[in-house]
C-alpha cells in the first residue's frame, strides 16, 4: 500500500529545502518507514505520481503540530480523522518523530511525554512477555497486537469502534494488523465478546483499556473474573493503568489489584515502569 502522509516533521524539511534553493529532497510519506524523492519548484512540491502540493498547503500543515494530513488525488490535503457517530468520538492521528498516536476526543492513546508510542508499547510487551495464544482486549492502533504477534503463535485482538479500525487502515505503522497471518481481529465490546472464549484458552492477556472513568466495565470484578477464566494456569495478564506514581493511578491500581485478587488471580504485582499491573494465575 502506498501512503501520502505529511505532518510538520516533513513540511519542516520541505520548507527548509525550498528556502535553501534545493531542487529535490528525500522525505518520508509513510511516517518514517521509507523515504521518497520529492522535486521542488516555485509552485510547490511534486510528489511521486505527479501530484503538485502547493506551498500554501505545505504551510497550512506546518501550522498544525498535532495533526496528520493525507494528500488527496487533487493535490489538496485533509486531516486523517474520523468521527464515530456510534460513540460520539472524534479520532485523529497525531504525528510523532516515529509511529503516530491516536487522539480520542483530544486525548492521546499512548504515552508521548518523555517517551513515544513505540517505546510505550514495548514496555507493555516486556511486562506481558507474550507467548502461545494471546488475547489483546483493546486493539486501538494495533501496536500491542502487532508486537505481541512477533513473539507469540497467535493474537486475538478486540476493538469496540469500527471507526478506530478505519483509522488503522490509514496508518502505515498499523498495517501488520491486516497482514500478519497470526492476528485475528474482532469488532465488538470485550466485555461481551470474552464470554465466547473457552476456559483456559489464552497463555497471555494484554489489557490496555481506556481510562477508568471512560470504560469502568473493563475494570470491573465481572470482567476480571472472565479474564481469569479464559487464562491458562501459569498465564498472566498485563493490565495498563496509567502512572502508578500519580494519585489517580495509585488509587485505580489499588482497587484494580484488589478486584483482580478477588477474581482469583494468585498474585498481582505493580509494574510502574510499564504503567500497569501484572496479574498471575
Ligand atoms: C488505550 S487504547 C489501546 C491501545 C492499543 N493497545 C495499541 O497498542 O494501540 C484503547 C482502545 O480500546 C477501545 N475500546 C474501548 N472500550 C472497549 C471495549 N469495551 N472493548 C474493546 N475495545 C474497547 C478504544 O476504542 C481504543 O481504541
């Protein structure tokens, strides 16, 4: 699949090249995964395929640090975003120097302060240590599912909102979600869909839900009992919570740990470096 995506990370270089009088420059149109040669002329930047991106459009992108833009066939640009009628949420991709994050009604889906979405994902994966069959309860941009699938035999990942998956299709860093043969995607509410899985059918669970106040059911005793039921003996759940050193993170972690133990997990350990808890069956 070929992408034509631009954010300030590319327009900064295009504008610098124009100001330096260069005739061409290599930039990435797929958010850093590969580089493409772009020709520069007084009207704008000539992209592969022949679309001319005029300088006013490039300057418009440069003025939006938190937005990612797609170049249209007509040489215009539009934000990569989707409004979910079903859930009343606006999703958009937010650029970083590498893999983008998604803003859900303005809130980033991954940690980006002093880190980036990929490092955030890797710390969750280190804590979860995926192997065998893995359940990923909240797909999002698919980063945890994709990283888990590199280490495990099979990953089943569940996303509530189809609009999120529509954004994943436009994100070069999410493509393995659609291409990896060992990832199965399900659309629906994890709270409901988990009932269909057999007892002791997963070796690992990655539970990376929205914040407690947005998705209380996914922190409930009923849901934790289901996590325990579908997990094999000797298995573990990584449960993302948020910064365990913050007051709210500490409180959510304390009550989640209590409910996890009541649900049958034999031990629950804090993993502050991964912003979560690890529950052992
Ligand atoms: C923090 S993000 C997950 C990030 C993901 N692990 C990644 O690597 O990109 C939470 C995601 O869970 C989805 N979600 C919210 N409630 C859900 C539910 N009940 N069942 C399944 N997914 C849910 C949200 O739409 C959002 O995409």
